[in-house]
C-alpha cells in the first residue's frame, strides 16, 4: 500500500537503494517496486519504504487525508527475518482502483496482475534444500558499464542458525548445512542448470568469496570452462540475528542471469549410495523380464538373437562390479559400478552414462538385482551370457594350450634293429642323416656318439642306453622292434 502511493521520485529512490534500475515510466517503476516487496523485501528495505512513506505524507493535505496512514496499513507483523519473501499482505478488503487509481498516470484502474513464470533451478543430488532464502531474481544492469553490481540483504532466523551450528563437518571448516548461492540463465521454459556469468565475483559482508576456477582445456581453440556448482557462503556470514549483505559483481555481455539463495544440506557419495541401496534396487524377477524383452524375437527381423553377453567388469575403472547399476532410461543391459560413478560425479558432476554416453541422473539410477545375484554366484568368470528364457551362463576364458611337440631323443650310432640294417662301409644314407661308418667300433659298428636334440635327457640315461645296446649285441641277432617315433618324423635308420 505504501509503494502504491509513491511518486516517481520516491520509487526511484527506493529502487536505487536496492540497486535496481530506476529508468522507465511510472507504471513500470511501480511494477518493479511491487516485485521487490514480494520477492526481495528485507528489514532494511521495509524500513526504507516506511521512511519514504512518512516523508511523503509529512504535510497534511486534502489528498493525503484520504490516503491511508502508515499506522493503519496492514504491516506484515509476522514477517520472518530469515526469508527474503515476506508473507502476502491482506488485500481482500482494499479497493485499489478507488484508492490509488489517480496516482497511476491518471488511469482509472490498476493493470491486471499477470502471473509471471518463475525461474527454476534443477535439483542437485548432492544438495538437499532446507529453506529458500531468496527466490531466483534477475540481475538487472544499472547502466551501460560492462561490470555490474547487484546487492542483496537478508538475515537468518534462530532456527536456521542453529541448524548450521549443530551440523557435522564434512571437512575442517566446512559444515554440511550451508547457505549457498546459485546462478543460472533467466529462462522460464525449463529447470536451469547452474551457470556462472563472466567476470563473476561474490562479496559477503566485507570479504570476497572464492569462486571455483576454470577446468584446464587441452584442446586447441576451446575455451576453458568453470565448474558450475553452488557457491558456499556460510563461512563468511554472520551466524546471528545480524543482517548479511551479499554483492554479486558480473559482466554484462547481453545474457540475462538470475541468482538465488538457499539453505541446503550437502550430501556425500557414501550417503547417496546408501539411499540408492534403500530405494533403488530393482527386483531380480523384473530384471529377468527385461532380459526376456530384450531378447524377444522381433517379427520384422530376419535374425533371431539367442543371447547377449554382459561383462562383469566396470567400464569406469576396469574392476569387477560391486554394486551394478544403470539408468532406467538406458537401453542396454550392461551395468557400471555405482560406488565409482557417484564418487566421480561428486568431484566433477557430469551424470553421463559411461556405457552409452547419455544422461544418467541420480534419480534415474537403479541397482540391477539380477546381476547383483549373479555376481555372488559366479566368482570365477568376468563375463556372462543372458539367454532367451532369462537364464544365464558364465563365459570363462579358455586357458592357452601349449602347442610345442615333444621331440624324441635321436641317438646316432647306436645298434640298429634288424629291421633297420646298417649301411655298408663307404655308403651313405639316402636321406643324408647318417655319416658312413668308420669301422673302428666293435663288430665294425660306428662309435656311439650321442646327440641330444631336445636337451631333456641326462648323461646317465645315455650311458644306460649304451650299456643295454652292447649287451644286446653280444647276445646275437635282435628281434624286430617297433619304431616309437611319431608319424611324420624321419627315421634314423
């Protein structure tokens, strides 16, 4: 009600106090000021509005007498200091056209209130929102300068301060309950991901807050990207009833951005894994039905699929799966390990499936109950095959067999069996394997020169063979002996 009665100069002073644009027609200034009251009204802003109102109506006049006094206005006594959005003022018994129509450029009625769509940010798996301290509000440039500043003033409630102080520490100096700043494009068509404007700097009270640096880029011609994630402001804030002032410095290069403040609880990958194990396990029978559906013969297909192989090795770290999971939106049966997937996205959130390279957000992940059961039953295989009836069989790697043949020992010069008569002196073997006998040995046979072709026989075995041959020669003609060499080897006789 106070804002509706302001003159152009009062509206400009109010908007300039909070760093908003002061240019435009009166109805535009009124609309901008009303949005300020609805979405960004802090105790300091309310105090400024009351001060301007009292200054405006300090002198009595006939027109002013008809206007409601400050004491009679519905002041939001139930206003919560920890929220940047005050409760809606009661307007059911106020006739705005009758009271304030003459202040709006002579128009006889207020413009119809149009519900403006709000900017929404995507939900972050590692952050659970406890309170919304400031709804996404557009960063409006104040002039034509490239660097712009937008301030925001708010205070925490005692309950919110207590939540922060009693929360556990994720690491020294970092609480799990935090006040975070999120920035995104001003786009109301769909939930927006965090996106930092160029030349961003965030000042909390009297100190600048560190903003994540750029990821290094190894590709030529590709600009390095900054990891867009919420900015933790908790360590620089007053954890009391005192007000906090946040100033965002940003580069005005044509794109429009919006900022929001939230009280959140930061989660760890271990906590998300435990939650996934609690609510995200898909029953083995449902997984089995999915396998059957994947292998069901398509009537239009000429090739029948009899089975599909699934690896038990995680494609992320090349280790055996421990918690097999995949996204419900994925069309494949291959799984990846949930433990490593959550740990990787905790450090660098991408939420992309490592198998098909498609989005696999946390709320779409499921744990494959059938494959979990298979992992406990099949410990000696790294791959399985699903069959058309939903059953499975392990695929074990075949051990490499030795292909080297066992070479027999060829002893040259030993007594030959009767089936292999010795060659006459001076003659040579037709195959050139034996030299002509010298005639210096006993009974005209050649000396027993042993040649070990495989280096497997010992000298003792060779001496025993020679003694046996000499005994056989003394006894007389030897019976025919079958040659023990394998087929394909040339006989020594």
